[in-house]
């Protein structure tokens, strides 16, 4: 985490003053980075924004990234993950149900409800309690906007089909039907360029947010021992896989093959990583400087996630995307990126040395307009509801069909 600390934070508005409430979970830093950018945009438009985040580390990270004060909720729930780092839908369903109906969940629900008193819009990225709070008002109250990745959406709307426990799956499905029904719209973050800036019913598809270069604060963006930049610069970012020394050995072999210096970037750097540093390899802890760093790189090597591959795509930096076929979410992302030539994609890291050369040969066209278009799309969705006249009417919960159709399980 960056040591950057703003001199003064924009104070959180009182309960009666808040026009926008934004609840962001801390399970992945992408949620908080996205929330920080949206909250800054809304604050710049003159709206009173009340950010709410889950846990003390999330509060520290969000405030450092945004310069805005946030209210701290409990840690909430986390998804369950298997050995391959893919979502364990059975454990995730258990975690969601336990948290939602726990004393901890009730306290968070009460805190969110208090913040909603004068708000026009409640942004939820991504928990069950804001949905339950919104359903407390069948007439009136703020409009709810859920923010969710396409892959998580796919898992949630098919929770009854993907869950091995039929009773738990059925209960989870009822809860998640309410989750989506409570929302006026759902902002779906997708890696598929063909879906960007389109709408299907109550689903608004947008690219994932990326870090903006203006807020990048890396201590050094070129190789510290090679100030003239005479060698190529490779940047590799893999959090879970950084625990495997064999994998890092492959990365070092790759850098040596192409006479490149190597930045190994990880949020959760282990003590033994320091042993891997040498005349060609530097260990870099993640901060807000990734956007600037990748613009300097000749190649970025990364997993098939959301934010960083898109960041490379925007910058026009060649990227080698290493997919884990057993990781459901990453496998879906990888296939989308392969079809749209958003990078050179391989399954597993055994062939990373040869693939690095192919990735650089394939190259990458820059797409600098995407961040501004993404921010405009968010602004339009939110302001349509902020400026909407009259009461927010939800009425009786209907039979939900449109949510399931776009992303049925196969």
C-alpha cells in the first residue's frame, strides 16, 4: 500500500446532507480504486458524497487514493476460493447468507440506512446490505445502483444451478433475486469491447475502471540501475502466483532471454521475495503508480483479471496474459481477450519464455479514449437518477426473468 497521505481529507457529509452514498467492499483493490474515482468525480460535480468501506485497511486505502473521508463498516463477507483461486460458489453462498443475517450484518444495515435518509442514489459495490436497506423503502428512498463484474454476475444469477446444495442454492437465489430487483440499474464491468456502453434491460455494460495516470505516484518509473533505459523493461504482476518460486524463476528466465530488466510487482510481497532481487530483477510493492509504470514498460505479464489487462490495452503496452483454465472467471476473461486481440494469451506459464516474444511481436494499439468514455457513462447513469423527479417506486417484487437471460449457465 502506498505511504501517500493527503494533508487534509474532504469531510464526509452529515446524514441529512448526503446526496450520494457509495458502499465499496475491500475484497479486491479494484472495488476501492473504482469507488475512489467515481466519488472524486461526483464530488467535483458539486454533489455531497458519503463513501462507506469495509474494514480499517479499506478505509486507509480509499482515503489515500481519493483524498475523501470514508465511514468504516465491518469487514462484511468474503467470497470463498478454491485452490486454483476460482470462486467457490458453495462456500461463497454460505458466507453471504451467514453475514446477511448476522448481528454484524444488522449493524452495517443500520449504518447504511442512516446514511440513506436524504440521499438520491445508493451505489453498491458489492454487498447484500445496501440492497436490503433499499428494499426497506418500497416507496421513496434512494435509487440503488449495483456495481458488479460480468463474471461475478454470471455466478450470482446462476447460484441455484452452480451450488451443489440445492436448499442453500434456492435460498441464495431468492436473496440474490431481491439483490438485483432492488436496483434501478446494474452497472456490469465487462472485458468484452462489443458490449461496452450498451444496455440490456436493467444492465448497463461498461469497461472496468483503471488507475488514472494523473494520480500515479511511483517512486521510480524506469529501471533504477539503468537510468538511460538501455535495456527493455518487463513488468510482471501476479498476486497469488508470486508465492511460487518456480514461476518467478520462469519470469527471470524470460527477462534474461530478451535482455530485459524485470519489475516484479505485488501487493502482498513476502519477505523471501527480497532474495530474488539481482542486477536484472527488482521487487516493487504495488502502489498507485501502476498506470505510469506500464506506460514505460516494453511488456507487461499478468493474469487474466480485469483492471490491469485493460490498463495495458488503454496504454497500448504489449501484454502477455497467462490464463489459469481452472479459474472460471479468468478463463472467461482470457477467452474474451484472445478473441478481441487485447493481448497474447496462453494457458499456464510453462511456455512464458517463447510467448513473451510473440506478445511483443503482436504489439498493441493504444485506446486512450476509454477512461473518459467510461467516466462519462457512469456520470450519465448516476445523474439520470439524481435528476429524476418524483418518488422512487418499487412496488411488489415481480417474477424476474430478464436478469437471467443474458448470462445463463451452460
